[in-house]
């Protein structure tokens, strides 16, 4: 068993940054990477044009430079697939069990990143990072004034299609349902709580919705079942109230104590409540107003490719 001051699981930008900071702080840190190469999701990107001071660098080269930086400062990087973590008791070390062996340290940082929601259609894997993108904000500028297909008409898909169209691209938005808005319109979910990590209602959509009274607003908590005292009748669920004095920016805070901290939640926990049908109509109108976006309802992507509708 190898012993370190700190174990970092994952060697994407977050894990390598942790390794850099830990090494500069004088800690003996090890970074565990299961893929055999450092960089995380950036490795799937053919060209990175928005990283400060390194315009046009490939994702692979950026990952390698991050790794070299961490190693230069003393971080140890090991190829290892984590199986489990055995927490130590008070004052004891934690143990990370891997296929390749066990590592022990006083602290563990989990920086395992995330995975894209893939379509599993022919050509997707081959052209990932070379035309197939999962981040409109990151890669939209590469497709300026080109033909673009956006798959999915939820809030993220709408934002990607609207952004691409306003950049001059010709866009085909493919949505398998008959309406835009995802779970908000299909499932009738009429509020977003960005404090829990959701993307939130796009600001421009919210600004359009509030132009019409009663269509949307920022809410605050009035009552919640977690805030009743012992012996009192338990409040059944939660009660929200739109407060017209709360600005949209108050919905963007994402971190804080649990629901049991009533004072914090009353002050900081806000979301957007809206009329689902009005949001769907607003999204569709905004896409149509660009003059560059066609919305293909009740369609799936492999059918669009086969019939040539996305050309």
C-alpha cells in the first residue's frame, strides 16, 4: 500500500489543478487516472480556441501540458481504476482501493468529471470533436455561418440553437416530441431551481416571459415541511410565492446548507416559476425570429440524417 498526504481521483483539468495546488502547498499528492491519459473531456476536442494564452491548441496537447505542469511541481500521476473508498475513522487515513493496488492518505478529492449524453448514432464517435459537439458555448463559434443540427429541444437545446442562429448559422433543431421545453412542457414542471444545479430558465426567455403579466416570476419560500417544530402539525410539502422585487440574478446561487437551515433558504434559495405553455411559445417565437432556424418536431436524429432534412 502506497501512502500519500492527498489522493486525487481523476486527472481532468479539475484533478490536475488540485494536484498543482496541493504540490505547491507542500503536500505529497497522487493523481489517479483510469483512462491512461490526462485531460478529461478536453481530450475529445480537436481544437480549443477559448483557453487563455493558448488559442488553437488541440485538446490532447492541452491535457498533456496540464499533466506536465502538475508533474513538474511534484504531483505523482498513476494509472489506476478505482474500485472503492474505505473512509478512515477520526484521525485515521482513508484508503482508495484500485485494480492496481491500494493508496492511503489523510484526504481524498473526487474530481471524476462527467460524461456526455450521447446519441449512439453512426458517425458520432468518429467525428467527436471534429464537427460533433456537446457544448454550444464552447464550440459554437467554430460553426459560425455553417449548417448546424441541434438535437434536443429542452432549455439547453433551445439555447444552443438560438445562439448558433444568432451567430449566422443555418440551424435545424431536432426534437422527438411535439413541443419545445423538455420536462417543463411535456411533464408540466413549472419551475426551475438553479440552486440545485439545474441550468435554469435562459435569461432571454425569462425577460420575454415577464413582459406579459402572470407568465413568469422569481419565487421565494414561504413555508416548508422541514421547518415545522416538534409537536406541531407537519406542513404538507412546500409553499412558494412570486416576489416581483426579486431580480433574475437571485436565482443563480447554487450552493448552501441543507433544507433544514430555514434562514439561509429564505434569504438565498430562489428559482423561476413560469407558465409552461407560455415558455414553449416564447422559445419557438424566438427561434423563428432569427430567420435561420427550422424546428423539426416529432423527429429523431437518425431519421433526419437518412432523409437529408438536416442538409
